[in-house]
C-alpha cells in the first residue's frame, strides 16, 4: 500500500545524507517494523512517510497519494513516543481533537460518540473523563492510539510508541497492539529499536543501518498469528532475533555501502 | 486543616516575636514616635485613621485593578501578535526588550505632565511596568508547545490560527498565569510610585504626605495597608489560576 520509492533526505545547507536510497513497500493490512539503532534515521523515514518532512529526492505514495495529501485525507494515523495529549482536555476530548479539525462541520455529539467508541476499542471507556495526568503512561499511549484510530486511517504510523514505558507495560502494549491490528485490519508501520518487539509484532522487519543510513535487509517474520507469550519461546523466534542482531551489529560497524 | 495550621505556625510565632521585641526596644530605649513608632502605636493609628486609610486603599485599588487589567490585555495581545505573525514578531520583539531596559519609574513625571493628577497617569505607569512579564511569559508558553502536537494538527489540515487556538493558547495559560502573578505585584508598585510622583489621594499619597508631616505612625499604617493590598491581589490572581487552570498537574504535595 505504502510504496516508498527511493527516498533521500538532505539537510538544507550541508547536504547531509540522513537517508540514502530507501526502497520500501508495505502491503495493505501488513505490519512492518523499521528496526535500527538510534540515529539511523528510522524516525526521519517515518516522518517522511507520514508527510511531516519533505524528501529531497524520490517519491512516496500512500494509497496512491503523496503523504501530505494522504494525511489530509485522513489516511495516516500518527503515534509518537510521547503521547502528546493535550493536558487541558480529558481522555475523550483528546481522542476527538483531530476529528474536530479534520471533520469540520461534523456535529459535536457525533464526534463524541465516535471518540467514545474508539476509547472502548482501546479498553479505556471507563476513563473517558479522566485528565491525562490522572492516567498511567500505558493508558495515555492508548488514548494517543485511539486518537489516531479515530480518523479511521488506512495506515497507523508509530514512532517508538512504547519507548517511554516500562518493560512489563511494553509487553502488555504489544499484545494490545496486535489485538487492535487484528480487529481493525489497519496497515501498521512501526519504528522501534527493540529486536524482540519488532520480531514479536511484525510480519516483516526492515533492518536499518547507519553510515550512510539505509535499509540493510527486509526480513520476513514467518511466525504464525495470533502471537502470545508462547511465541517468545519458539525456536524460530530466537533464530530470527539472532539474525537481526547480527545484521544490526554489522550495519553499525561497516562503513562501506 | 490542623496540618495547614502547623505549617504556618512557625511563621506566626516569628512575627509575634519580632513585634514583641520591637515594642520592648522602643519602650526601653524611649525612641521618639516620629522616628520609629512602636507596633502598638501603629495599630492605634490604623484603628483611629481607618476611614481615611480605607478610602485611600480604595483609590489605590482602583488604580491597581485597572492598570493590571490593561497590562494583561496589552501583554496578551502582543504575545499573540508576535506568535502569530513571524515578521511582525521579529520587528517588534527587539523593540519590546529595548523598552524593558528603560527605567520605567523615571517616566512617572512625564505621565503626570501628559495625563494630569488622577487615575490615567497611574494606569499608564502600571501598564509600561507590568505588561512585559505578561507578554514574555505568555510568548514563552505559546512557543513551547510540543512540536509533535503541532505536527499532528497540521497533518490533518489545521492552519496557523487554528493551531494557535487549539494548542498554543491553552498550552500557554499556565505561563500566562505566572506572568500575571509578577504583573500584579508590579502593578501595586506602579500605583504607589505613580502616587508619589503626583496625586491628591491614595495610600502612596498618604505615605508621602504623612512623612512630610512627621506622622511616622501614619506612614507605617499606610505601609501595612499597602502590603495587605498587595497580598490580597496576589492571592486573588492565584485563586483565579486555581479555579480556571485545574488541568495543570499539581505539584507534589508537601509532607
């Protein structure tokens, strides 16, 4: 669905190659992770894919449109590492904020009902009137996911969405995300630096390396869904994780392209 | 509630001790009242001259409130303009900072010259003194909104004004409140200085007039009244913040 063709990104004056010749295609309904060390440009790539940054070369199509157009047409749902909620609004109002902008003229009650439905989807209906500072980190991130889903996008683009959470909450959130994915059939692009997270969640992992930033290898993850605690114990899980770890080490050290 | 009392009890005891020592020293050393009146003498004056002091406090309060509200308005408007219109902001901001370095109190005689002896010169002086922290703090708030939140709104098609309205202004309110708290104390100072420069009524006028008449206990009585006024206004602003900006995570409560 999202066919990224040769994305280069250069900063204005120095022409630093942040991303070099990236080819990427994400099938509709797929779950693709961008895995790499910090500073490898994976977040930049996500920004380019979601239209927050303009690529200096190359073209990207999200559902046949440029990312900016796709975002305007609510095809893209964004989730960042921080929940970036509005602290002055309660959970349900936060879920509705983007709809207020995107669906001008839609009745407030209608937006509220839809926001409530999204909260139910992420299991937070009971917390609708709570303020962000009254929610735990994991709950806040669920609200952020509900806000992204409220636009009914085709692609959910997530930039290390669980990076700020503790390890136990992280695993909970991974289960939760897979459940959401199964239920909503959205395409998901996830940026992460956790090998386990990438393997556990995705259908395909794009391993990224630095110097210059590029995609080292696209690794399919043939583990069957639904995945749960057992998945971590499977032999293939360990094999794939080891393979990814080697790739990352190699890509990190090797300067030659 | 007893916890609250326990917290302020040491302060109350200290004040009582200072007042007692002050009273004793004045009596033991036979200090003349026009040099330094004893607390008891000040209290007597406060009671005896209360109608006069109260009327003066009302006049000064009128100056403080109108000056403060106008400062808030000017400060907020400037911050919004600078945040919304980049080019205008780049032109205006250095001028405001430059102006901040003018000793505003020195403008008091000019305002008397231009606006006369009543309310308007005091209001003008308060505004030039107090708009700056309002503008500066609110601007800091407008500009420190999470860029990801802005990106999110932009991605679904929000324009500059809509982002200002939906994200930047609400985000800036706690910043605005801390600017307003500075502004309200500056407003009291501005009113008193304005009255020093030329007035026919008000607490500042009483302080100046009484000191030329060697009525030192009246000077102190008016000083006490000004201080009460200042504290009252400060807490009024804080109470306003408490009621209207309840979303700001409360600071960890003291033990």
